[in-house]
């Protein structure tokens, strides 16, 4: 049987030898495996790397028709990520190309960072670090605690559900909004306006779609309490950054923890949020831990094996 050519278009956060070893263990000698040593996002480079592939693996850079149409053998795009809005799904359907993702690999990692950002904001950890290094004290740096706070989770997929469970463990009253409701212990579902207007913390866990793009706009942000905090580890375009910056500058909300922006880092220095106070920002790192990268590579290998066996999984 002719070997399928599998091209991993970028490093996946696992040492290259370990990655190849994981792939060989799962796929055996059924494939010709090529793992690129660097990440290239420009169209000519992606065409060159993908041209003869039967399957490609990529994470979160754009992979559009202008590349795919030059790849006549391509039958599988394995997205080593949860979101797939950066892949031209319509053209893939037109071509009959299977697209799968790695949902679940970063559930623990993202939930961890939600509370890292939140506690960082609540307890003013960055300012405390600066104060103690410069001979200061806790004066002006005393913040609230999580116990007893109303914690709102927008989107109760795997990550949102885990965040809700952790919030419960902190002793929060947990409220949620989702198009699909689950039976989650200690979680009360409410409408979106009620969640934004009554919760002390609002944590976003939605995919980016046409319906969710710009969903958290000036109106919704305007409903939030002055002591409320917004956490976004989902997708940047879900939130109107200018409206959020305005609310922070005016003191209409207490703070925001943001891991995602309208673009992948590096984020331009003139981004509106960087001029706002009480912002704790991270460079789209929520999904990335040592453990999550290994989990992701294992799912990629299993996705390819399932496709080779004629039973593709994690389809989108």
C-alpha cells in the first residue's frame, strides 16, 4: 500500500524527536512523515510545504483556499488547536477534505490561567511584586477574595464547565449562559444580560463564529457592575476591545484579564487595551503548558491514525 505523506507544518511544542517518536508509535510505517522545524505563515512557503501532502497538521495560523487549491492530494487537515475559524472550511467541504481538531487538550491549561488572571487582578500581584522590590508595603494593594462572589461563565463546553467547577471549589456562586445547557453541579443558568449585570466575574468560553464576533460590546460591558472583572481566554474578536478599554479608563468596571486579541501576538503597541488601567494581559498562552503540548501531539497522532483507518474522529 502506498504510504500517505503527512506534513506537520510547524513545531507543536514537543521536542522534535519526541514528536516523531509519538507519531511513529501510532502510525507505524504507513506514512511518510515530514515535520517542519519552524513556523512559516506566508502563502508561498505554505504552498511549498503542503503541495504534495495527503494530510497536513497546523495549529492556529490562517490556512485558506489560496494555499489549499495548490494541494491536489490533500485529504486531511488536522488542526492542532480547538478553534478552526482560521481554516477555510467552506472550501474544504467543496473539495471533500476532512478537517478535524484537537478539542480537549487544553481544557485544564486554559482553566488554570483563568484563575491565574483573576487572582492576579484581585490580589494585584504585579503591583505587589513591584512594591515589595522597591521597599513598599501593602498600602493601597489590598484586594477582594473569591469566596462568595457571583461568578459568571459564558459558554459551558469542556473549558467553561471546568472553570465553573473550580469556581465552585473557591466558594463562588456560579451562574452560566450557554445555548446548550448541561446539568452542572452548583451552576444556575441565566440569560446573558442577567449574567453580565449581576456577576462579579465574567469569564468567556465561546468559539469565534459569525454570531459571537463582537458579541461582548459596549452595551453588554455597560451592564457590568463597577466592581466586576472580565476574563477573556476564548477568542479576541468576541470582545469589542475599544469598548472594554473605554470602560476600564472610565472606571466603569474594575479590571480585565485578556489572553487573546484580534490578532496573534505580537500585538501592536498602540492597541487600545494597552492604554487602559487594571488590565492584566498575556500573549495567547492559556492553551500552552508542558502537559497540554504532549496531550495535543497524542491527539494529532490518534486523529491521523483514525483517518488512515477510515474512521476519522474529532470532525468539525
